[in-house]
C-alpha cells in the first residue's frame, strides 16, 4: 500500500459512554466540542452503534487532552455485542510523538485488519493522579490507500491565524491566533479505479465536510504530526497521463 491513508468515516447511528458528559459532541465537526470524563484510574467505555454491519479497519479518537504517558486504550467490537472481537489489544493511547516534543493535545489512532462489525467499543483509561481526559472527535470505518506512494515534493506547512501589522516605530502590533498544519501531496500513479474512488470521495466531502488524512500511518516517531483531521482545500482537476495512469493533487488543512 502507498504511504497515505484517507478515512471517510462511516456514519454513526448512536453513541454512548459509561461515564462523563457530552458524548454527543464526539460526532460534531468541531473538535472544540468535547466529551469530558469524570474519573481517572479506571476504564471509560465509548460505545458506537453503526446501525448495520460495516467494515472497519481504522479508528480515530481525535484531539485528546491532556493524555498522560501511561494513558491506554483497547478497541473491541462485534456484530451482536461490543466485546466479541478484540480489534486492538490494550496499548498506548497517544500517537507516537516526535523525539523533541510531547504536546498536551494529541490523537489516538489505529489501523489494522478489516473487521465486519456493527458495534464498536473504545475503552480508554487515564492513569490515577492525572487530569481527566477530554476528546473532541471520533471516526471509524474502512480507509482508502493507494497502491503507490506519494510523489516527492509532498509536505506540511504551518498556518498562523493571528494578525500582524507593522508600526511606524519599526515594531509590530500582533493579535495571537492558533497555529496549525496544512498538508499537500500528489498521487501520480493512480489507476482508473483509484481515480474514480477518489473523485467519489471528493464529491462526498468537498471543502466543507471533515475527514481524516494520515501521511504514513506507521506507528513510528512523529506519527502524531502526520495525522490530520480537517478539510480539503483548493480542489483541482485530476490529470490523465495515459489510459492507465492519472495524477491527482491534494491540499488539506487541519481543524483545531
């Protein structure tokens, strides 16, 4: 598989939690609308009902904060119950950080073998003595990955939403904003089937419906920086190189 993963999430029919408040906020687009746990040192279950049996190989619990180093999660599911099959054994909740940075806000991300399930349970646990967990987004479904890697030249940039104006004395007047990432990449060896699938995905999301893009999903150093929840921007036409090969450019901006 190629080194980019796109998750257009499967619609969720119902969601509940064993404790805490605001679980419905996990289904709203804004990650600033959150579910807040009320305890630490024991497991809190987030239960998802898709309403029908669907394929799932990717799960995202986004904008989790403040996750302690020992925070853990387990993913289970089934066609008739929440705990029939273990999709992911208990392990670190936090995506792998860069070597030099451990941010207060992170994501929990898993991708693996496809399971056909209706019910999905995320069992999360913050260690005793830590602040209670909060989370802003939950997504799950079957991801899309191309056969071949992104072309060279793909990369991230930082967006600062603040404002700055030069002053007559040579200084600056600044208004602090948020800083977030934008990611752009090119897929240059798409088959006809892959091109059609991507066009359908873009029709579903456009530039207003959020989704998940991961540049290299491997759980290696810097994984957290490669996980992007947000919106496509500046959609462009694809370019047909020949009868069996198409080039497609993408731009994506995080929602924080």
